[in-house]
């Protein structure tokens, strides 16, 4: 079987559908134009960005890390890190206002008192009747039973405890960057 390793730039006719390799389950880290790690995307998307010229290989510390995708006729090298060449995809991010949907996501669809995933409601940690605000640091997902049990009382008067301290969602780039550099630190 004849196989040639080709660069992305030579691969305009490359057909990803021919590839069934498990390599496709891996992911690639995308950096912004100003070298901030933004997201982890699957290899199909990375190849799409590279072939379309929206991104370029980014070689961190001269490591030359690549995933090799093989089809019956060719092999293609996909770098582990790529950098966007355009800035239009970097949208401005605003802190979302408190909503049930965002709150459920933040709290992992679990009651923050007992861990139940059923009959979830929004609890104000300091009750609204006692001046508690409808802000990220004062809301938590609670099941109906816990919300009822807590009632109109301060948390300290109930003997109940929160699994996590309520806080505002982190900027996605910041969150991702933190996680990314932590995981690199773990390996080296
Ligand atoms: Zn509960």
C-alpha cells in the first residue's frame, strides 16, 4: 500500500469521509489570533479550519505534535494546536443575566443542598424577603423539598449547607485557558 504524508496545504481534495480511524475521536486546541487558548474542538472541525485557511498550525515549544489521519490513499497531519487567522469569530462576551437555563448549567442540574436532580427550583440563599438579591452570588438550584425546608430562613438557621459557593459564570476564554494550562502543567 502506497502512502504519502502530506501537509494540510496540499490536501484540498482530501476526503474525511474515507477516514474511519479512531484518531478522529481526538481533539485540537484552538488559539485566538493573540495566542489565547479558546476552545477544544474535534479534529474534523480543525481540518475544516485549516483547509479553509481560517487557522494555521501553531507549534508550541517546537514539539511538532500531530495527529495523523490516514485514508486509503493519503495521510494527513493535524497539529494538536492551531491558531485562528481571523478575529471576527472572537465575539465579545458579556456576563449573562441570571436565568433558569444558565443557572441549571452552572449548578450541573442538581440541587445544591441534597444533590437531587428532580423538581428543581431557584433558591435565593439570602431570602428575597430579607433583602436577598437576584444575582449570581445569591442564587442556587434547589429541589422543591429543600427549597420548602429552607423556606424564608437564613441558611445559618437551617442546618443546611450548600455544595458549592454561588458565583458568576467565568468568561469562557478565561475558564478554558485556566483548564488548558493546568492540564499542561500536570503532564510536564
Ligand atoms: Zn434538595
